[in-house]
C-alpha cells in the first residue's frame, strides 16, 4: 500500500484535552506578520525603512514673536496660559480633553511662579537655606515642565513637518514659554482653517428630463391642435 501523504493543513485542535477546556475563539487568534507592518510612502506607496523620519523643513506660518497677530490668542496666553496649553493639546490629540493638561499646567507652572513670588516677598522671614532649596526645586520643576511642553511642540512639528525654529522645542519652551504657546496655537489654527475650507468647484445639476410614451405624445399633440383651432376661431367684434 502506498504511504499516506502528509497533510499540508494545520490541525486546529488540542490533543488529549476536553472541549470544556477550550474557550471560544482560542483556536482562531490573529497572527502578527512582521512583513505586513511596513511603513509606506504616502505619494508612491514604496516601503520605507524603519529608521526613516520625514523631512522637517517646512517653515512656521508665523514667527515666535508674532503674538500680536492674534489678539485673543495673545491675551489668553498672557493671563491664562494653562487654558491655551490645554486647547493646544486637545487640538493636537483629539482623544485628550483639554482639562487634564490645563490643570497640570496650572499646578506646576502657575503654582511654581506663585510660590517663587511668595518666597521672594517673604525672603526676610524664611531661613536662607530653605529659600535656596525652594528656588532650586522650582528651577528643576521649570525645566521638567519645559521638557513636557517641548514634547507637545515636537509632536506638532512631526505632524506638519515643521523645522526647529528658533531652536530645539524644549529650549524654546524653557526660555520663551508664553511666546511658544501662542505660536503653536496660531500654527494649528491656520493649518486647520486651510484644511477645513479647501477650494471647491460648484457644479450645477443637469435639468430633469422626463420620458413620455407615444400615447402621451399623441394626446399632447391633439390638445395643442385643438387649442390652436379655438384660438384661430375667435373673432373680434366692436362693442
């Protein structure tokens, strides 16, 4: 007898296991195929290497010191920077509500500034060593907040392929935090307005055409001929 050929199919059952131990869907789990998880170019569709990073050469729509170009944005960033930061994060990440980043910004940035001001005012009533520790802790916290807000700015640059202007995102927020918040808000506002209102072409719909049968045509012809006869049979009489 010929030897039985080995099947090419995989047996999707468990040997020596009762059916009660098999949970529904256990034998039909998705398989990750690394060859399919390939980054492709948006233009030509060619696969890109894993180390590929998109070019960051797009200029910003406004400069870092162009805060006066948007008065409402400038006033919000000056008096309520936490609100402006929350709105920027919500616009960049739609799944993140603006309240969370706003509260974190208010606690660490506005709270740190208030603590530094109070320490400077009551410096004569506080031990010099304690004042030094407070200012050192606030300085460290400020740089940590600059790194966090710089990450948000970096994500914005990756999304729109923006260049580092005027320097690294973290350094920009550490040195010019309020100006950076206003610039980021103007950038997202301008780019979203351009994407929401593209140029459109108005096309008029063709007129509605109706199909008539031969009976309708004959009926319309007879009615038109009868009307014409009635009109021709009229006489004008002088009253």
